[in-house]
């Protein structure tokens, strides 16, 4: 169910000439998560997570709108907290997932909305379907990581998607069709 993704591209960089060019940052897999939640029959809110995924952010300090983000992760890396729920979500009732099936997000545009905020539009591909989604993103912090002693940045983002748009809408509307997504990522400057 997550329709995630990914995380929000924005910050930290170095100018190479009179104009800055985007610099590559890679996600810190140990501190990046995508959380998702949906209504279960009106009785509860069910949560799940993806973690440990890879991705890259290119950030242009002088022109943040020229930045980009790309993330991908296996469908079967979903964490639900209950083995039977995971098995059901991977079954033909939902994803019909097998090893190698991926979820991807690739930004197509960034609209800067404030000093540390942006709306990131991108293509979310899941279950063989690609749809445009918009991430409401905030840069939490950018600077030198106190332990790694290298440029680091952290972002949060939110969005929502309809699982039926991705052909995983079984049991809607009883099991909520709308899935809320919360993304929190850290990224380090690539070497």
C-alpha cells in the first residue's frame, strides 16, 4: 500500500563556478523511512513502513527548483508488524508481489514554496502503474554531520494516494482507499 515516497529533494551544495551545479547526495538507508497508514473498516488506522531503501538527490543550491530526487525499493521490503498482514498484502488480493518487484519515485518538477519548503511533483510507479504525485516537502536541516564530518541534509514530506489508482484497491471502500504517506530521509554528499 504505500504510495510513497520518497523524499524530498532540496539542500546542501557547493558552487563549482559562478553558477552552482546540482551535487549528488545519497540516502542514508539507516535513517530514511516511508510510513503509510490507512483506515481499516472504520475501526482502526493501520500502519506500515518501508526502510533501508536507496536513492539519490541532486541539489542545486542557487536554483533549488533545478534539483531532483530518485528513489526505488522492493515491494517485498514492506514492514507491517504482522506476518499474516504482510502475506495478505503481497498476495493476489493486493500486490501479487514477487522478488524483484520495485516501487519507484522520480521527480519531474520542484516548486519552491518557502525558505525550507517545496512541492515536489514526480512519477510514482507501483504495481505496474505510473501516476503523478505531489510531495509536500520540508528541509529539516543541512550542514556538516557531527560524526561523519561531511555534508548532510534531512527532509520530511507528506502526500496521499488512492490505492485503487495502482490496482491494489481490493476491499475498498471498507478498507480505506486513501493511503496517507509520511517520508523522512537523511542524505549524505556522495564521494
